[in-house]
């Protein structure tokens, strides 16, 4: 049944998609596993062109050992439904009971950049809920690798977030979120702004925890990501 679900999820992405790509980390919190990868339309047409990389960090509900789960929400869902997203999209998966670590995120970035023609100047991170926490930590601990971040209904420890002051952030949260209170976002946004960070903060006044469906369906967020390059900051 799991194999059937995975195939059904991947069929709309064919032929320009890879069902999975293995990765293995070398950090103290080294992690290994597989990630779902979707290639943009036209990737095979120009062997010289380098593409932006969008690393998607899923929420707690998509943990496990079935890669099909990581495409339920977010940019992979949008790509599957026909949206033209000019990124290589890489979506690693956290095992059941785990959380995002920077070893896993860095290993996924490394593997994607080794396997595909990636423009290192345009590497982006996005995540929702638990993945939003992971994205906040990623820009704090890997700021030199990330051109911009789209963070949805996450949070974190604001004490060290000043290290990410050079990374443009678009943060989104639902005002009625009872799972991850909006205070988690406001604390991070306030501290990053106080550190001189470039932060765009969108609050959906009538939304609960699901702030991601509207966000990832909005073409403006992808245009905003693509407007940023590491070399231009």
C-alpha cells in the first residue's frame, strides 16, 4: 500500500522528477536517509543551466518512513497540482519521533548540490510547523549557505537568531493558531528585526495552525524567494 501511495504521488511529477535521493551527514548530529526530489520543467533541456534549490522541511505529521508523506503539503504539492516552480525542490524526511537537526538539513543540501546543477547563490529554505522551527534554526546556524527563507507557523529560541541578520526572511503565522502560538513567531521576528534583520511578517487574522495552504499557493512567495541572492546582500 505504501509503495502504491508513493507511486501515485510521484506520477504527476514525471518525467522530470526523481523518486528519492540518499544523503548522509558528517556533523556531530549526523543523519542519513532519503529525500524526495522534484526537478523543474526544462531541467534536462539545457545541460549548462544552474537552478535555484528550495529545501522543504515538513511538519511533525509527515515524519516516518514513507517519502510520500513529505509531498502532502508545501511546494511539492503545488508542483504536483501543476504550478510551475523554477526550483530543484528537495524534501528530506525526519524519522518517526525525531526532529529537524542541522546535520540532516546540511546533508540534504550537500546531496542535492552534488547530484544536480544547483546555483549556490540561490539556495532557499522553507518549512512549516516543526519544519518552521527547523528553518529558523537553519538560518541561524547555516546563514552563509542560505539566500532567503520562507518560514510558516514555526518558532524557536530567539536568543541566537541575530546570527541570521543577513538572511532575508518571510515569516507567516495564523493569528488563531492553537498548536504553535503566534507568540512563537513574534518573538523570533522581533529579535531578528532588533538585530538588523530583513523580515517580512504576514499574519492571517482568521487562520489557525494551517497557515501553509494559503502561503504555498501564493505565487508571490516564490517570486520573493527568487529575488534574493547570497552575493547581493
